C-alpha cells in the first residue's frame, strides 16, 4: 500500500535546494525549482558527504543506488526533505505533475503509484485550462481584494466570484480581448458592490442533459451542474448525470409524466424565478437539447419577462444520438440526403402532417413514440409496410436496446422485445445501411419475430 501523502504548496523563495545528478531529469528538476524562486545548487554528479548541509529541500536524480542511500542517511541527519527520483520508499516527498497557468497551479499526484497516470491527467487538464486561466486568475484576485476592502458581505462576494467563473471572461481572454473580459468582470464587481441587503441576483441556465450517457454532456453543462444551487430536472434525465452535481446542490424533479400528476409549466417557471431572485444559480436540466421539443423557448421568454438573467447551453439530442448509438446514420451518401424530426406525443391521435412529412424526407425520426402501434400503422399505410424501421430504447446507456424490423412489424417486434422508454423510432433505408448488427454496441445479436434485436 502506498503512503498517505499530505499535499502542500511550498514557498521556496530564496531557500537553498540541492539537486544531484547529471541527468535530463536533474536538469528538469533544477529548472522547476528555479521557476519557483528557489536558490538552486545543482551538483552534476552523485552524492558526496556534506552535499546536503544547510539545504531545505533536495532531489537526488543521479541514478546511483549506493549514492542515493548515502544521501538518504545524510538527509535524515540534517533534517533535509529529500526526494529520490523513482525510489518512492526513500522519499520524504514526491513531486506532483503540475499544470501552471500564471498564479494558478494544479498539482496531480498518485502517491507514487503511477507517474504515467499523473502525467496523462495533467495533459488532459492542460487542454481544459488554457493559457487564458493565468490572466483570469489574476483578474479574480484583483476583484477579491477590492471587494474585501469595500466591505462587501462574504456571501455576496462568493456569488460574484461564481458568476465571474461561469461568465464569458475566460473565452474573451482566450480570443485576445482582455479589455472586454475586464468589462465583464467590472460589471459583476459593481453589481456586488451595489447589491445591498437583497444580495446579488442569481441567474437561470437551461442546459441539455443529452440522451442518457453523462459523457455526452458538454463541458459547459458539466461546469454549471458542479456549481448549481438548485437543479430542476426532467423525469428522464439519466441518474449518472446527477453525480456531476455539487455536494450541496438541491435536485428537484419537475418532469412531466403521462397519466400522472406533475408540475405545471407555470409552477416550474415560478419556482425558477423565485430561486434566481433569492440569488441562487438555477439550472433547468432538460433531456436532450433544451430547444428541441423541450419547451425551452417558453421558459426563456417567461424568465426574460420577469427580469431574470438567463442563458442556454445546448445539448446532444436523442434525435441524432440514438440512431448514431445504434449504428444508424440518419444521412448517408446515395441513401438519405434529408431528415425530419417529430415528437411522438403530437402524432398519435387525429389528423396531422405526419404522412406528408414522412413522404417528403428520406429519414424520419420520431422522439418518444408512446403510441407506437398507431404511429407505425399510419406510416406503413403512407410509406409501405416494408419500409425499414428501428426502435432504439434507452439510447447511449448500459441498457440500450435496438430492434429492427419493417415498419409494418416494428411495433409487434418492440413489444415482444419488451423495450422500455425513453425510445426513438427511426424510419428509412438508413436503418440497414450498415447492416443489422448494432455497430456501436456489443454486437451481440438475437433474432426475434423476424427482427434484429441487439442489447448493448
């Protein structure tokens, strides 16, 4: 079992730090210590007695086991904190993989278990935190000092910092427009100064939760979920998505379920407005994309009318993700050049343009086809019973199930396979263009009632 290390950030300004070894690693460590302001003594040879006298910190990167053991003994006598490169059991401390962005530093350690993993994670974080985070950190530091001098309440300060973090300031700096980023920061700072007893106004963010797999959420949606005070979510948002929320986030289920008592749209709007006016960051989390059959436009209009700051983070819609996860390209050269998307809640009853729409495009996608038999019956009459079709159930999750059959038989095949909502119906020749195997799932295939059924 590896040692339990206590992570610290040391001030090495003008402290004597010794580096031993004539290796590339020794050169790298010397440069890193100098960058931190240390007074570095780099001895390009293995350890000799007396090398560590008066040192505060030392690194032995000499690749000489005998000399390293002697260095360890002297470090114990002289009370010098020693790191012996790649010999964890002889180390007082281990160096983390480090992401440097000006005053912002992110350290990653695996307690010596896997330096490779630490480096791999550092590379991922470096992609997430670009160079803009250096000046942004300095900008936030300046705001903090000014708000503290002005005596702004602590809770108001915290909300101002959170608003700045999720603002466009970082993207503006990345695009070379630091003046615009400073203007954004100044607006937020002035709002905090004038907030008074009411505190700083909150905001509402409509975010798309995607089709189910939490890995399909955008980075923007992940960031606001981690920061949210309250999340009002749809019923079919995957449980894995909620694990992206912060530990203090309140979750409120406002999903509408067929045949059950549920929150009205008026109630949802009123709850979001009240929460935002109390200063909270509100996330309205919708399955798929907020503006695709999600009533997102109605909610934005209501929030704007109430004077609530609101913005939208698009999401991956099941209309495209469900077919893709089943190995069905909704467009394909020589097969399909057009696609239409319709909600199943609006086409199962009386007359509509469903048939005309289906005839006018190469691929038809029906989201949430609750009355599958009625819908497919009408489509079979309009397109012919042999038109290829598929039902994708619980797309992108571990419970994904795909049923393929002609449109005239797909309802019976789906019923026999006991597919569960949420589901997506895809109609068109693209259903079989890549073959009947679920290309993006396990590939395990069973035949049922003449249909191909593939569980993920």
